[in-house]
C-alpha cells in the first residue's frame, strides 16, 4: 500500500527501510507531522503518500499536494477531476544560494493552481445555475428617460454616503434595456429605477434583477429599505 496514516509509518519503521538513518529520520518526522495534524483536527484530510514526487530538486524536507475530494460533479453528472490544486514543500537551501554569505534560510512554500480552482468553481456554478458576480456593486441606478443624469448622480451620492456600493451608467442618455443588461451581465442584485413621474411623486422603483419584481419605495425610505434587502442576500 502506497498511502496511509500513522499505521503505515509504523509498519515502515519495522521494515528494512528503517535501517537507513536518513529514511528513519524522515519517517519519524512524518509521524510527528501526522500526530500534530490529528491534534489540530485535520488528520482525516492528510495522507502519507509514498508515490508523491515534486519536479524540482531544491526540496530538502516534506513535500505535499492538495487534491480535490468529495462529490463535485459537472452539469452532466461526471466527476470533476483536475488533479492537484496546490503543491509545495520545505526547502532550506534555495534562498541561501542567493546569499553572499551562503547562510541557510529555512523556508516552506506552496503554489496554488488558480486555473484549476476556477475550472472547478465554474463547473459548480454552471451545474447550480449560479450567476457569477464580476463586480462588488450592490445597487445600480437606472433612468427610464433622457436628461436625468444629474438625478442618477444625486441618488448615487446618497447611497455612497450611506455605505452602499452603488453605480450608474456614465452615458448621458443610456437605454433602459442596456442598463438592465449591465446588471444581468455583472451580477448586480438590485436596481433603483427613476423616471420623471417617480421624481415628481418622490418615489423610486426598486427592482430585483433575479426575478424582475419591482416595488415602489418612498425616496426618504430608500436607504433603509435597501439595507434591509441587501442584508437578506
């Protein structure tokens, strides 16, 4: 068996491998590491794998890789297999190579496979039909008629003052459908819609982008209502 836990190390310590001083020290170090992992409550997620190898020769101690476990599947039900998503190890001699005095600098490093993690996230989002948010904007202010740029700016300023992440189109007279499409494309959850009739009545329309439901809200209550809605997201 090429992988296991403390029981595998104990077995190897009783084998001919332990006759090597270096091998025995390595096994003792691994035994201590797995013991610490158990104390930290993560022992079930760590396995001593004799087949593991890293492609660089500057490692001087333990090496490790993180792999995706669990029931992650794509939209067709096929398992998502991307290999390791992170890897690294101990290297005590690498930094010293660049030191004029050749001092030993113990180091431990890890590299993360961002592309692989993104491919897993994208597959899960596709499977769950989750919309990917590409901005942190919480509210988008939309105008339904022309020449209302300043009215948009007034609302945006009020929401910024209240700590709400808000934005609007920088075009003078953007089409309403284009403004709504921006919310759809970037994952902005809420939109505040105003037109001449809303301004005259002292109200705004609060639109949920996901289900396209709209409710009328008094302008004076807008910040309070928005904070309540955002807290529910």
